[in-house]
């Protein structure tokens, strides 16, 4: 069984992820003059069209390519000793410490604790009438799901087909779609958790929501 | 009460003067301000202390000063006048000029595009004892005195589509169209029907619209104005402007500004002066037929006398357009020619025309545009060569007529007859002989040895030309870019999504023809590549080589830039026209070359394009426009450039109507004016992959609409999915596709059909 508390402690102990920026291929490195402790950002803009902070240039065959930061964070180390040198592919150039956001932490914990049942195609999803009734009357925590159980109706382009649940047994912890919403392919439909962990998960999520400080 | 109102009016007039002259100081303005301030102060202290006589004197002073100030207006002041919310707008004209009107397709905000207003209006005319109503379709931009939803008269593509729709309605009903241009420019969105493509469609239809069209221009901003501006008679209001670009836009280009930077007011004013945008400039250049004088400092809704003038002017212009082509006119035509506008009302003429008169009308309109902008280009061709070219043109036309029309038609008829007969004979033979053959086959069964030819196994496995060997040596291209000599690599722009490996330049620009072998991205290529590898340029005959771009407006420092472009490219204008043979099909090709001032179109380019279209028409050859890149109309030529939009579109329309094949191939970046006219109206538009096609660049869209522009907004794939172009070609297959298109597309009147 999963220990949620332990997981949370683990996240708290290191509330960041280290990203090692490595040379994508061979070439001569020129750093952009960043020092440890400098703040960097990832791709920005409404369409992610603006590249992240410039970390270095890598030149191979007179093709000078910029290497930019993939995510927001703080520069932890830069291997300045490589300045002007030829490096092999995969050689680490810099390390960025990315502080986890509230959303990322919750996602991480839920990912470990919950089983997400995902939409197989873009469509509208409804619960089968019995489940729907039960959800409405006694709340979502009352529905138990098991492998092969007929759970939903997929409605798309004037046709409706039943969809059976597949995954570990448990109760529905959360429903990620609304009535009549179009759900994209691969988006989670419901989150399922083992019956005994329900309260713990709820508690942890609530605490993260209120306590997690974003860098 | 009356005094109070008059004081308020004077106050409004003062504010208006202040708005128009901005920060400029002048003695008259100071004097007016002082006098009015004093009167107002006195009135505020003791109401009723300003007498009627004093007010009348003040009123006279205002009128006098306004007349004086009117003579000092700079072009930029005129721009401020037409943009002022108090400026007359279309609704005022409908109310005051026409006797009655019904707005169609919209009521205020509930409208597909509130900035485009359509109305059925009429003039009531007294003819003897009778009163006759003369119907008119009124189409124009509506600014609505600054109502926000009117978008400042900036018509959206669907607004222009609506305008076109009602022009066609007018054509069906055979009533004249009056268009009113009050726009700073078109709203630059690409959604269907597309800003550029819809303007192109409008121009294309108006080029041969079979009703008289009269246009009145107050604020004519480039493409937006052209969308409803192609007319038989063009009237311009004296305080209006008609320009290729807004002065702000010109200043931003001139100052090389990017992003949110603003040009200084001085630079903007300088650009406004340089672009020669005023009514008198345009009259002098011959782009408008008449200038209608406005009251001092511009017409406002309370200038009723001005509306009466406008009414007379409109009647006169419509009468003129009609009388030119009407067969039954006798003295009235003479009277119309002789009359000044103040007598216009006395001459009555029916405005619906017979089919033959309509044909003459369209022909006259087309000829009128053909003759424009002659002064804005330099024809370096010698007198002798010009005469020879003219004679050759006539010979070609006669030859084509004899060969393809007179004899060709008979031959075609005979061929068709023989074809029909042949088909009949084939059917009869088939019906008679098949039963016989079937019974013969049954009696004499033939064995497998009866089959002749190669062993099927060998046929499938051997090389198609075993004697050539499996490997090809050398490049398959007739010309490769000199850039391919450089020993270095480049990365494909799609590396993030497609993980393309780096490309070695000699490979990429040599064998791969500038195409990423992994994702198919097309790197920009020189126009020479297409000339040599697609259009067989070495064996072609170039014509009108000596038509040269000049600087007709004496735009500051432009001579220098032009000379530099001429020297760098070895061309005299951005347009290259030649006759060539593509896989044994003869064709006329016009190329817009991007390295010459961004491929922008000015008077010389337009003329070359028109002559090429005419030549293709005379010789019954297909006409191909290869757009290596175009940045739009050359702004330094002002209206001389913008007038090429209708001119070239008319030429293209004539060519297509005569039954030719007009095909456009876009490459690299094609934007603005040319796309919104003679390129965008083609029924066959193709793009080389990875090219960009659009109306305005992303910066301009973001600036004018305030909407974020996604990257790759103008990519050919998007243009294809929006329905603006009709196919995307791979560069390496351009020649093959072009040949295929020449054989399968186009009208009835091509020499090889």
C-alpha cells in the first residue's frame, strides 16, 4: 500500500526537480554568462512561441545553435570550465533547479495515489443511468468500480457506445468532466483510489492547496 | 435660449479647430480663443450680457478665420479632419443627399459587419409633370461618428463580401451603384473569406460589373478603399485623403520601428506630405475625376449646402457615365458634357442600360484604368523597338485570330464531328463483332503460350533502364544556388517538433533543392532556381526589359535605395516577364522577384504585368505569375502604386474572360496589395510549401486588431485550409505540377486546346 504521508515528506524534503541541460550533440560550447543563482524561464507566450532564457551556444560545423532553458527555475551550476571547448553529445552543461508548483505537487501525489481512467477518444461522456443515479443521490464517493464494469456511454457524432472500466478496483475519487463537455482524447475522466485511502488523499490535497508556497 | 445654443455651437467649432490643428499655434486660433473665452466668461458671470449683435460678430469672425485656416491645412491636418468624429458619415449622406433610403442587411450593431453599410436609395426627379424615382444601390463604409462597434469604418472580409453581393444584386436589377469610401484600411484577418482574397474578388467582379459605378472618396486607405473603389467616375472630397498606407504605417516603416514603438508626430506628418495623399494631388495624377469642394475645415453634418452639392455632383457623374454609352441620347449627352454640376438636376436620363450599352460601359471603364499612371514609370525602350513591338503585337493578334478563331474554330468543329462519327462507328462495330468474337474464342481456345512479351517476374524485378546503372551521378538540377558552396550545416526550423538532423548546406541547397529530407520544410530559394529549373529561362524570350521603376513622388532618399536595388539585382524593376516553353507548352510568365525592394509592386511592375497578360491573351498562351515574394504595394510610389491593384486586376479579368489560363504560384512571403488584387483573384493559386500568404504581417494584425497572432498564422497549409489557395506544391515537383496544370486547367481559348 502506498504511504501518502511519506510521499509528501519526500516532496517537502526536496521541493524542486533538478534539470540537467546536456549538449544535444557534439560541438563547441560558449556559455551565455549565467551564474549559479540566476533566475531563468522556459518557453513563454500564449502559443509558447518565445524561447526560454539563453543558456549557451553550441557550434557544430559552423552552425551556431542556441540552447535555452526548458523550464522556469534557478541556475544551480554551470560548467564554465567547458567554455570554448569541444564537447560530446550528452555532456551536462548546466543544472537548473526547478521549484515545483502547487499544481505539479498535487499532480504528482495524485498520480501516485490515484488511478486515472482516461478518455479513449474525443467525445462526450456520460455515466450509465444506474451509476449516474447513484452519483447524484449519494455522492461520487459511493460508487465502486471494478474491471470490466460498464461505466460510461460515449456519445459522438450521433452515435452512442458503452464504455467499460478497466483498471484497478476502487471507488471514484474525482470526476474530471462535466455533463455535456467534450473531452479530448487522453484526458482523464475519473480518478479511482483504493477505498481505505480516500480520506488521506483528500486531506493531503487540501493541505497542499492551502500551504504550498510557490517559488 | 437661442443665444445659449449659438454660444454652444461656437464652443463646438472652437473645439473642432483645436482638434484639427492639434498642438500647432496660430494667431487666428489664439484670437478666436481669446474672443470666445471672453464672451463665455461674461455670459457665465451675468447671464444675458452677451448681445445678439456681438454673437453675430463673433460668428462672422469664426467664419472668416475658418476660411483663412482652411488655406493653411497640411496633409496631416486633412488626415485629422477625415478621422474626426464630427466628419460627415454615410448615414448623413443617406439622410441628406438621397430622397429616401432603406438600409439592407443590418440595423446598427445587428449586422454582419457594421462598418459596411448597404442601402437601397432613390432620387426623386421631376420630369415634366411626372415625378420619377431613380433607384440606386448605395454601398459604403460607415464610421458612425465614432461608434465603437463600427470599427472606424474598417471593413471585415465578410463586410466586403456583403458589398460584393449587393453589387451583383444591382447588376441583376440594372441600377447604378454609388460607393462611398470612408475607411482607414481593411480589417486584416485571414478567416474566410480572407481580407486579401475578398478584396481581390471584389476588384475582379467590379472590373466587369455591368452597371454604372460612381465612387466618392473621403478617406481612402489602400486595400480597404479598393474593395469598393473601382468605378466609372471617381469623385473625391476636397478634404479627404487617398493613400497607399496610413501616414502612421508609412512612418513606422520609414523609421524601421518594430513592436510597440511609436513614430514621432513630425515623422508622421512628413510621411503624410511625402505620400501625396490629398485630393488635389490625386486629381493631378489622374486617379480621381473630380474634386468636390467642401466647406472650410471639412464637411460636417450641419453643412446642408454641401449635401446639395454632393447630390448634384452624384447626379451629374451618373449622367456622364450613362450618357457616354447610351445609344439614345441626342442633345442630352451634349448638355451633360457642357453642363456644370449646378445644372445637373435639370437633365433627366434613364440610368438603366441596354446590354450593348453595358458592354460599352465596361469596355470604357477598363480602358480608363489602362491609361492611368503612365507618368509614374520610365519606358527605356527606344522609339523604333516600341514601334516594332507594337507591330509585332498586331501581327500576333491577327495571326491568333486567323489561326485559332477563323480557321481553328472550323477545324475544331470538323474534329468534333469526326470524333462523334468515330464513336458511332465504334459502337456499331462493337455490337456486331463482339458476339462473333466471343463464339470464335469459345471454339478456338488459345493457350498461355499465346501471350507475348516479357516474363512477369522479370518485369517486376529488373531496373527500369538497366543500361543506365542503378546510381545517378551529378545533380539533376540545371542551376543550383551559389550559397551551396559554403561548407557548414544549418538546422531545420522544425527541429523541435520533427527532430530533423542538421543539414549540410551543399547537400541541402544542391541535391535536396532546399528541402529538408526529414520534414519537407522548404528553405527559401533564389528566384534564379525557378527560372532555370522550372521556367526554362535560358531558352526564353524576355520582353519589356527596359520598363523601369522610378521615384514618381520624389520621395526623399528613395532614388538612392532604388539605384542600390537595381545595381544589386541587375533588374530595372521587381517584375520580370518572358515567354518560354514548359515541356513543349508555350507560356507567358511574370515573375515578382523578392530581392528587388521586397518584390513590391509599383507603376512599372504593374505595367509589365499588364503587358504580359495582354501578350498572353493575344497569343492564346497560358499566363503564369510566379511570385517569388512580394511585400505589397511600393509605398514610396503612393497612389501610383495602389492604382496598380485595379489596373492589373482588370488586365487579368480581360485575359480570363477571353478564355485563358491564369495560374499563380506563391513562394516565400506574399503579402498585402498584390495578393489582395491581381494574384488573389486567380482561380488557380498554388503555393510552394513553407511559403507564407496573407494580407498583413503578424505585427500589423496584432497592432490593429489587438488579437494575438499564432506563429505560422500565414503558412501555406493554413491558407489552404482557409480556402485561400488551391494546392501546395513541392519545389522539386513544381515543373511537373505546372505542366500538369497547363494541360488540364484553364479556359477554352488556349492555343493547344
